[in-house]
C-alpha cells in the first residue's frame, strides 16, 4: 500500500496549534495510508499528541520555532523566516520528504512560499488559487481566486487545464465543463484578454471548453470550472461570501419579525440546517494552489479540526490521483495553441 506523506503547518491559522493537531490526528485515524509531518515547536506539538498513541507512529515533528503571522508582508516573511512552520513544511515537499503541504496561515505567504520554495510544474506559467464553491446544482471550482491579478491569455488557458484536472481527479466529475468569465456568452464579447483567451481555449484539446460564463450563470449554471484572472476571481469570491452572509442575516431578521414567522422558522429548521451545511467551507477543507509541484492546500484561516481533516483529505486525494502529473501531461494539448 502506498503511503502519502503530508506536511502540515501546525502554527498557521486562528486556532493553531490545537485545532491543527486535532485535525491531523483525526485524519490519521481516518486514513491509514497517510503520514503527517507537523511543523512547529517540538515540545508544544509533542504535548498535543500525548493522547494520540494509536496514530503517533505516523506523526512526525518538523522542528520550527518561528511563525509567519497573518499581517506580515508575505514575500519578506517567506524570505526571512526560514525556520517558520510554513516554510519548513514547504521545504519538506521541495526536498522530497513529503508530497503535499497544508496550511491555514497567511494566504499571501502560502502563495509566495509555494512558488518560491516548492516551484512550478515545468511549463506552467503561473500557479493559481482554486477554491471549490457551492452552487445551485453542484459545486464548481473558481480559478484564479487572487494569486494572479494581471494575466495573459495563456495563463487563463492553463487555468482551465488545471481546474479541469482537479475537478476530474479529486471531485470525481467525469468531463468537467470549463467556462470563461465574461460580460456575455458570445465569442466576440469582452476585452482583449477574454477574446484571445476564448480563441486559445477553443483550439486546445486537453479539456472541455463550454464557452463564456456570465456572472449570473456562475452559481446557477452548468459550469464545473470557472476561469478568471485573479483580480476578477477574487472579486467574485469575496462578493459571493458577502452576499451569502448578508442574505442569511436578512432571512434571519425576517423570520424573527413576528410570532407567525417564528413558528415557520421552527418548522423549517431542518431545511435551514441542511442549507447551512451545504454552504460550509469546512466540508471542502481548503483551496488548492494548482500549478506547483506536489500538492499545496490553503485552508481557511478560521479552520477548526474538521476543516483541517478535510484539507488533509484533499491533499491525500491530490497525491493519490497524481494531479501534478496529469497537469503536466495535459500541457501537451496546449502547446500548439500558446501565444508566440
């Protein structure tokens, strides 16, 4: 049986290290084919592992006494804090001691560290952050969600490949439909970037291009992968988060407005709970940074035990499915359509 080694930034995130270690222990108990390297202060992590004797043999500690804080300048922190838990976890992948890394730490630092300390898959121009987001019919992957604010058409073409490979390999979508974010569905709509990207996507043979995706069709349409430059993608992501939060607040206020509506709310409680679970980021774990060697998962900063366990599961599935290898293979179908 193959063993998948996953490095975990034990000091990254709002609930580190307690929730991170607890999530790691839960993942070790659930998946007997993984080994976890916990990066952080050795004595502190040993104490948190004291009640996990049943899986302690598959949990190793990477000593790291420094921490990259959430408000630090990412690039500077990654370069200066070599002994931080995040950098040490990334170096474990670079050096071949692990195949994947999970961190709930500083998002910018995770992106910078993944690109600088691990490195890109040969042929990939820009790695991209790709969260899976709940939709009306099914979840969809948004790529890029903020790693690359200035893009060229060939970057977006590659985003489509990377997103398609992830959805097929990790999410089990047989033939992912890839859409390009635009202001209209017609091929001639959009700016220079989207028009040229449309041409490239239509010509490539590595994935199924389903055409332009208008903003209103993203959560309700039939797209499995939604491609955008990091500027637009991050706006879509943040607006979606804000809209969901606002709508939940408005709904709650209206349901509590009268005795009759409160009775209706009580009767509808099971449906509301199911809806809340469907919108919960904990169910997906984190956002993969696609395009780097191995696997990098950026977990939500507020991740608790369950979210970390799911992020480790994601990393395991990326390794088991050889996502990086399949992206490398898929580049062959893009080679004759790249910009000169």
